[in-house]
C-alpha cells in the first residue's frame, strides 16, 4: 500500500479503513510481536490492546499524539517503540506497563517526562533523543535498573547530580546538546563504560583516567583545547586521538539483539530483551 493512500485512510475512522491499514491484523501473532511502524496511523486501534500476552509493540514512524487507555491491558509488554511520532507529552498509560524493559521515545516533541515514569522500575533502556528537552528530567534518575540512556540531540546544558544514583548505568549518549562543560556528575560514575558527548560546546576536558569501567569516550566536534586523559586500553574518538570514525546513528529497523550485547557505538537498530 502506498504511503499517500495510507495517509488519506488514516483520517477515515471507519472500521473498514482501519482494518485496511492494519492489513487484517485480527489475532495476536505467534511471536507475540506487533509491528505497526510506518502505517501513517493517527490513533492506535483499541483492539490491539486485547492482545494481552503481547511482548513487543512497535509504533514507530506514525502520526500518533495519544494512546488509548486500554493500553494498560498489555501488562506483559517488554518493548514499546513510540519514536518518530507527534507526542508532546508521554501518555500516562505508558507508565502503567510495569514490565517494560525498553522504551523508545526519540524524535517526538517532548519537553518533559511525567513523574509517573518512576513506576517503570524494570526499565533498562531509554531513548529520548531528538526531543525538546532543555534539562534531563530528574525522574530518569529514579530508574534504578537503567543501563542505557540515549538523550542526544536535545538542548541539555547540564545533568542532574542525582544521575550518579544510577549504578547500573553503563552507556550514556549525549551528542548534539548544548553542554558547555563536561558534566561533573559523570566523573563520579566509575561504572560507566561508554560516554558520548560528541557535538557539544565543551572547551576543556577533565581527566577520565580514574574511571575503571570506561571503554569508549566520544568527544569529537567540540571546541576543546585538549583531549580527555583516559586509562590504558580506553578508546577515544575525537581530536588528537588515534581513531576518528563517525558514530553510527540509529535507524528505524527492527533487528533481534539481546540486552547482553553491549555495542561500543550507538546501535543501528532496536535492541531486544532476552
């Protein structure tokens, strides 16, 4: 079906048109995954929420700006992809899905995150890149199992000190923000493995040699006067370093990967839980 026809049908609320958009998706797939990415949808059909054993729901690249309250029925959901939509606020019903491990919210219009996000205590991966965040919401610091945080391409100027409470955090992507100094809180997070501060406004880098877990630091495209000092074996990507490849950017593709896989560059596809 052509995208132009989908876009037209998305405005038509009749069951027949919506069924055409969903291509006869009437029963839950055997693999417990529903991928409705790129369907030009303006709302999620409520009958999808009747698939109560659903584990993965991909709604990327649509025109969604709200979700039905019936979504709360999906209490087995582990992956929810809402990136590349029109959300100005995270629907609170998302925060009722307490088994979520991976949540994609990138490329929306979010300026904040609700305090109810703290209810997602199983969340391990959070993508909030390419939104309108001028600060990192402190509620993120209450997600105690968080391992990967992608907050690139926002308007962040600093990070909250509470971030150091996330002792499971291993990877933080902060490229394309407005950081004028290296975030001091990161110096107190010895468990970090990957730090990406590419494309900011950092003029000076403190030593990172004391961070025993560090494996990769990306600091390219900053007006810095020095390269960060790192321990032996730590890879640096930036000016005055030996290697300067461009970090890979995430696409909308869906690929089966496990949470145990820890890529040293931003994954080019959505990550799957075990």
